[in-house]
């Protein structure tokens, strides 16, 4: 590659069907290399796997993680005024105005980051099988939040584990590497430090009693409607699984509306898709109701079929 007065020539064999070609380009962008080390503010120990995000005009544009020495690096375009958001498990998140002064077409800028230890007490979470009620003990689990920060943990003989919370993250998802339980989330608060969470086996009935309907209507009750976003979030967190949406109707009071079961299932599918679920994860069917004159038959069930 040869560059002279803003014009460049590049000899390249990238076109494998021919011999080397010569490419011409005009103008060169200006770049700033921003780098540094992330360390513990008190001990000076490197903080590895810290997540660093470049924010420009309120939008996240670049992201990287620090290596085992705490080192990080970004290439920035000239005249950008970035903010940097830095976070790591066990530390307080930090938002930093970089205030970069650019010098020359290609230049380096060093900014070391010191993180303060978090004062948030870890939450103790007990997880158990929703069907049997038994603790899910001595199992490896993966915990992550909505910022994709991951912690790999293990439950003790009582099904408990300690979770380090970020100060600005309150919802954490629990996933099992073996896939025997649905990935589900728990909302943490400042007031409580001990929690219990029932985990749904993938071979059990899902969301039992959650989706009830008004008599003679394909519209869910208000309480059930409030639960649909929660169901959608759980389905989205379990990519790779297919869910069957099965509708039922009351054969006593709703016998004159035989298509109501199908309509109820389709209603739930529409609401789930509106809440971000991929339609490819859903299928619709109509159930056969056996007991007449029962409000419990005005429902939709969700099952895993794949």
C-alpha cells in the first residue's frame, strides 16, 4: 500500500479468480486510539472482563471488555466527544466524560479507569423445582442481567447461591447449561436480601392458571393481560424452544361458540408477538374440554413441544 497526498494505491490478491489487482482510494479518515487500564481503586489490582461502552450523543456505539491485565482499547473517529460507561461485577458502575483533545490525523489517548468496590450486599437466592418443591442443589447455573453481564455460579446443598448485584440492575435471569429448566428471571430490591424462586422444568405444564378469559369472549381477563409481558419475556429468554398455545372453552355456557378456543389461542399469540416474541417459537391448537359449566375451562395453556 502506498499513500501520497491523500491518494492511496493498494495491490491486493483478494479477488482469487484473477491475479493481483491495484485499487485506488482517495482521502483518509482520522482516528484516535483510546486505551488504558481498569484497576481496583484501592488495591490497584487489574479488573479483568470489565465491560466498557462508548456513548456518543446518548447512543451506545462501541463496546469492549478489559483483558486479564485490565487493558482495553477503542478506535474513535476524530471530533467525537464520547462518554464511557464502565461496569464490572462487584464494582460500582462509572460514567466518565472522556474530554478528548485530538492532535493530528492519527493519535493516541490514554485514560486509566479506577473502579470503586460496590457496597451492595450480595443477594442470597434459593431455587427449587416448581413441580416437586425440591431444592435444585449442587447445580451449575448462569446468571445474567439485561446488560448481558454474566456470572457463572453453583447452588449449595440447599439450592442457594449468592448473587453480586449491580447498583443499576435489578432483574437477573437464571439459566441452566443442561437446559432442564426454563430460563427465568427474578426482580431484586434494596429491602430484601434473601429470595426464593420456583424454576419450571421444561417437561411440565407452563404458566398454569395464568391465562383466564372472560365468559363468551376471546379477550383475557385484566389480571391475565397483565401477565402476558412476563410470559413473553420468559419465552424470549428460551430461544430454541417451541411453545404450543392451546385454547379451551366452557362447553356449558359457551357451547354455541365452538371456535372460541381457537380464537383465544390466537389472541394470546398476537399479544406475545406484540411483546417481542418470534412467531416461529409459537404454534396454535384447540383443546378438548371435558368438564362443562366450569370457568376454569375458559383458559389458554402453554406447553413446550420441542
